[in-house]
C-alpha cells in the first residue's frame, strides 16, 4: 500500500470540490445536485474528490434495494456517487482506498445511509474497475441510450434537457430539441454499467447481481475511453 496509507479523506466545501472536478473529471462538468463532497489529501494537498448526492430520478432507483421488511429504502437512506475525480499524483490503488474511507465516514456520521448507487460510463471513461475493487455489485449493463454527440463534438446527456422544464415545454422531447438545435447529432457508442454497494447488511438487492465476467462476454469492457477486456487489464497490470 505504501504511500496510500498517508491519504486523508475529509468533507470539503462544494466550491473547492467543483473546481477540482471541472479540472480533472473527464466530462469537465459537475452534477448540480451533489450535496456531499469528500476530498482526498496527500501531504496536505488535494488530489481527489468524490461527490455524493441524490439521484436524478429517485423513483426508478429506490426499488433496487429493499430493507429486511421487504420495503424500499426511504429517499434519504441512499446516495449516488455521481462524480469521482483524481489527478495522477496519488499512488496506485488510492481510488478504492478513498472510497472505502468515505464509506466508513458515512457509516459513522450518517448511519441512516443504507446503500450507494453509481454508474460507470463506458462511452467516455471505463467499465467500473474501481467499483469492482471497492466491493460494489454489478446490477445492469446496457447499451448507451442517453449520451449523444453534437456536430461540434460535444457530448451531452439526455437528462441535461429532460431536467429543463423550459426546454421540454418548448420542444416537447429531448429528441425534438436535438433535431431542432443540433441537426446532424448521433448517439454515442458504448455501454453504461450500474453498480450498487450495500452499506446496511439488513438490506438486499431486488435485482440479480451480474457476474463481472459478463462485461467481457458482451464486449462492454473499456478503460479511459478505449476498448479493452477485463482480462487484458489484469494481465497488463
């Protein structure tokens, strides 16, 4: 583990977190409903940020996990890890260590949080190697249907428009907005993967856990935007 043991994780203000995310996250964008930010420090300097918040559509995700009574958790009993950004300074395996520390902090200071949701963007980034190393369960692999490439090369997520009442009122749908404002757009090619981490062991998944080998079986493996199998990554490590 070496120098990774010297990493300190603590809550930081959104202004500091958002500036770091805009600089080091592959999208260059923050998630506006992020409400809890952990900073990862080594020798007193910030080298990583993990941002948590409520999912954009809670109604769809709450049924994914049930309590021991067979009921969905409450809306404030889960969080989405919606941004994770690190620079190249921290030693190897630092990301999974930082995630584990953030979980311990949540259990200590926010024990009502029962589970964590996160998505891995195989279109632009990777297939979730860090989540697998951090004990998440893989619960969904689907072809991209939400990320689109504009004629100028910019990538945009459908929720950017779907969450805008003004745009939906004017255009009626996301696709109508694309056709009207950005003719020549096309869908990004790749997969999106959904991961879940149960923090409260009295809770359980209501959807099947997918074996990690399935990623290679359907060709969904990616790393830093490039196609690669999970097995190839192991042998080249």
